[in-house]
C-alpha cells in the first residue's frame, strides 16, 4: 500500500513539471494536457462564480478528469435557481443570471483548453514532440541509407548462374524498395503530425476569439440592462417628486 501511494505521489509530482513529450505516449501526453487544463481552471475561476458553480465544474468531471460543459452549466443553473441566488440590485433576474454564469463557465473551460494546447508547458511538450519526430525521421533515413551498402553486398554475394539465385536477388531488391518506401512514408506521417498540430493551434485561437467576443457581447448587454434599470429608477424618482409636488399644490 505504501509503495503504491509513493508511486502515485511521484507521478503526480511529475505531472506538475513541464513534460518531455515522447512519441507514442498518447495517454501520458493527454494527462499533461489535463493537468494544465485543471491548473488554469482552478486558478482563474471568476470570483463572480459562486460556490455552486465551482462545485458544478468539479462534479461534472468524467474519466478524463475534464468537466462536461453541458452538465456543468445545467448544474450551475439548477443551483442558482434552487438557492435563489441574486447577483446584485440590477441583475435581479435569476434566469438571466444563470445563463450568464453558464456562459462564463463555458468561456473558462475554453480558455483552459487553449492553455492546455498553447500554454508554456504545452509548447515545451510540442517542441519536444516535433524534435523527437525529426530525430526519428533522421534515424530512419540513416537506416535507409545504410541499406544501400547492405544491398550491394548481398547482390554481390549472390551469383546469377541459375533462376533460384536470380529470384533471391529480386527478393532482396524488393525488400530494399520496401525499406525506401517506408522511409518516405515516415516523412509523410511526420508532415501530417506537424500540420495537425498547426491546425489544432489555429482552432484554439478561433475558440479563444469566440470566447472573447462572447464575453464582450455579454458585458455590453449587462451594461445596457444596468443603464435601463438606472434610467427606470431615475424616471420613477422624478415621477414621484412630480406627484408629491402636485399634491402639495392642490393642498
């Protein structure tokens, strides 16, 4: 039991540090992404989100340790309506407030995902992955080049005096061609990996821009509602004063 606990603590400590990404370690890479995601989510929750909303984020996590934004928003809305949470004297509509909190949860989750892909530690992992990929391609290319000399020695050792030897020479040549093809395919796979990483980055930038636009629109709508509430209060106060003035005149 103690050994298992020690190993768990060691692994948890490693997750906190920037990862040296390795090719093929897909689950380990995702755990590092999840760690960056959770760190940002924990450190950047808006103070305006009440405890119910933060609990909703925690309770909506799945097996990947990532919150389900749909479930988190649903739990947050239910908590606000159940506990009769009123944000302030202007935002006194619970339905509007619950939608605002849900939108903020979605924006925080989006930014957490962006940090998991484009954050400082994430960029270190991406750099290591690309460097390891390039090194692997260089190793494959060297092996392919070495096969040139090996093929020459094999063909030189096989006489061409009978059909069996000729077939052996052809088989060796086919194996050599297969090595060359696989070498070129590995380069194509590496290029695909690089393109996918860039595409993922572009998508994250788009998600971040959409989150910022959503926040700006919501802040503009909130300012408009506050202005409307302030103007209504001013008109009500003015109307009351006029009514009092008219009452005194009649008397």
